[in-house]
């Protein structure tokens, strides 16, 4: 390992993150009773300009009055380039900051963006005597944000997670897309002709590079990488395919823009019983090797390296965190 050690953010279950518009408070209670690990109350894209102020008041009332049943609660504020942002932060944190766990910052472009929010939130917390520090979730959804993703990821001790905002990222990079977060039939490779003249067409994942780059920045800074939205909430199999891809790349979870997607995300990002059983066996083999004074650890005829042991420990930790409310 490097002499530079990675300090991990506060551990949280983040398999599913449900978006709930602040302009539709009738959905707050339903979200509180649902199975999402994290709920983000939205003041940005899901709220029309003439509803911003009312939505802000709805969220303050909802945070204070609703029984959220121990849910992790996040607030997506408006962008730093808008005149709504400072009121989002000041009003909600001053009036309901003790109920808030996270602030989601959209379209983060530079480390200075995070610094500005950190300064403002720190001042409010100090003035109000808030005991719990509010964490940050950052959405990487612009070319500028992706260019600076490594600096952004290390910009504040408040940061807990990076999220891939595929729709705005596509707009920022002028990518040709057919939907939000799905595949594109034009992103393909055509093989050379075989002896019979036949050719095969292989679809690719046009989001692979961006998501993989964000995952590296997140993990190098001890943060949770989270995949963003999948727009077609009627396509359960498409959503699960995107979620499985994100999980393979190292993401801890995925957004749900509709309640029906929560169960799908929880399913994909919950370790299977088979995986947990093997992970526990790996840890048991490690402990047995220690007791016997052996430096090498083997299981089922295969040597296990330190990376395998760390992965097993992380998987078991996740399974134990899920168990109480699974």
C-alpha cells in the first residue's frame, strides 16, 4: 500500500437513493414508509422556477413534522449559478438542519464550488449550534466536473459520495442519446466479415468511461460512487442491467426516480447469500491462518491475497448493515 492512507467517509447504506420533488409534499409520507436507503428532497430539476420558494417551505415542514423512520435524508439544492441556491441552504439548514444528513450539490465543476458551500454550511451550523455535521453528495454531470473530478473529490471533509448525473453530462458533452442512462444502438462495433461474409454488431456502453473515471476518483478519496438516474421507469430489466453494470464497476448504489426502482436497486446492490457465505469463509480462513502462524491464506485450493480479504470484509460489513432493515 502507499504511505498515503485513504480516509473513508462515514459509512452509510446507499443502495437506493430516491428522488422526491419538494413541490409534491404528498409523496413525502410514502417515501418515508418505503424501502429506499436514502431519500433526497429535490429543489432543483424537478421543481419549476415559480414553485421553488413553496417547495423550500414544503421541505422544511416535511423534515420537521414527518416521521422519517430513521431514513438518511438529503437535500438537493439549486446550482451555484442560480439565485435560489443560497436561500435553499440558509433557510433549510437554519430551520431544519438537525433533521438533515446530507446536502446534494448539483453540477459541481471545481473544488472551489464545494469550498463555497462548505464555508456557508459551516457558518450556519456554528451559528445554530447544530451537533451533527451535514455531509455532502456531489453530482458529476458536466464536462468541467469530469475534468476536475479528482480535485473535486478531495475538496472537503464533508463529502461522502460522488454521483454520475448522466442526463446533464450528455447535454454538457453534446453526446447523442436516446434516453436517460440507457444504451444507444449507435454506440456499436461492427466486426470484419467472416468467411461467409457475415458480420456481427456488438453494442457498447457509452457511459463506461465517465462512470469508471468517477468511481476511481471516489474510491481514491474514500467516497461512495453512486450511479445516477435511469429514465424509463417502465423498463425494470433495463434498469437492473444498468445497475448491475454500475455494481461491477464499483458503485455502491443507484438513483431511483420512481418508487418502483427502489426495490430493483436494493436487489442488485444487496450481496447474495452465496457471496456473503463465501466472504465469511474467507475471513474465517484468514483467522485460522493467523492462529496457526501461517502467512499464506488458502481457500478451496486457491491462495487469497490481501485485496480478496479486504473485499470480503467490506462485503460482510455491507450485509450486516442491510440485515436489520432488509
